[in-house]
């Protein structure tokens, strides 16, 4: 009898776990006639509406890494949408193509805004999402995107940039930024030198933005991505994964988002 009860309990636990798993599904949406391909992740066991978070990919494009981060957010109770800034879900497999794709978007502010807002509108329509509580995070190219969307006054509670470039042609203006802003960069990242971080701090303070800017000792560019070592060696670029900085920035990012959603 005891063995039967133990077996039944294990089976019940297994069934319950299967119903509490993070779910993910691909979605297609559009902006100005361009098809965009994203990925939504959520915990189907969670009840009620919850904050939604947009995840903007690195310059490599919408790939499994962006989807992984969306699932990690879903595990923390959010609904997350890994969006597509390049169109048709295209990815780059060489820095030359990545640079070309990223430039096409970053040098065309109306295009970037339209594609970001298409994803913003999509996540707001999710039945599990509280449309009044939306944030965005981004990596590398994506980090720059979310910072620029905050500077442009998008209706976001918070944005967090992970090893994203901090310079801009359109600096934040007092009274225009709605989001709290966080930047996480590496002290050994030649793409985001200390002078750029200092200028970013000055920009945020001048605009009266609630922000934080954290740099991690010994961390290079793309420090959150385990594939950075491979890419760095393959293309002779200053990229490197840093497990300590990855964990620290993720933990700080989660705390930052939680605080922003609690704020009135």
C-alpha cells in the first residue's frame, strides 16, 4: 500500500510539473508591410495578468539565445516576447552581415520605432499580459535599441541594456523618458569604453532619469552569451563569456525590473 501511495504521489507530481512548464510559441506579425517573426514564452500555470517584457536580440538577429532569455523571464512569472528587428526572422552568421543588418535598423529611426512598436502592440494583446506594465531588455545591438526606445518616450516601465552601446544621436530629454533605465557593461569592453559610460551617466542625470549604470570588472563585450568565446575566436573579436558577470547582471536586472513594476 505504501509503495502504491508513493507511486501515485510521484505520478501526481509529474503530472503537476507538466502543467506548470514554461510554454513557448512562434508568432508572426508585421510592420509597414514587413513580416516579423517572434517568440512568446509564458508559464501556463500562472494565474491572472502579469507584466510583459520584450527581449531584443544581439546583432546576430533573432536566434535561440534571445528565445532562451524569454523563457528565463517566463520562469520568473513574466510573459516575454523575443522580437524581430531585422524582418522575416533573418540571422547573420558573419560580423559583416550582422553589421549590415544592424546598421539598416539603427540608422533608420522611424523603421526601428515601427518594428519595436509592432512588438509592443503584440505583447499588449496577450491575454496573460497586463498592458500597463511592459518593460524591455536587450543585448548588444538590442541593448542600444531598448535604450533608444526609452529615450524616444515609449510607454515602458523599464528598460535594461546588457552590453549595449550607450552613445546616441538623440540624447534623453527631461520629461520625455517614461522608463527607468539600467545599463550593464564590462569594464574590459573596448566597444563601450569608460568615457562612453561616463557620458551616459551625465546624459541620464541631466535628463532627470531614474537609472543605474553597472560595470563588471574583467568583463568583455557579449559577456552574457556563452557562445561569445566561440565567436570571439572565430572572428578575432574582443568577445568573451563571463559567468560571474552574466549571473550578477541577470540578478541585478531581475531586481531592477521587479522594483520598476512595483513603483507607482
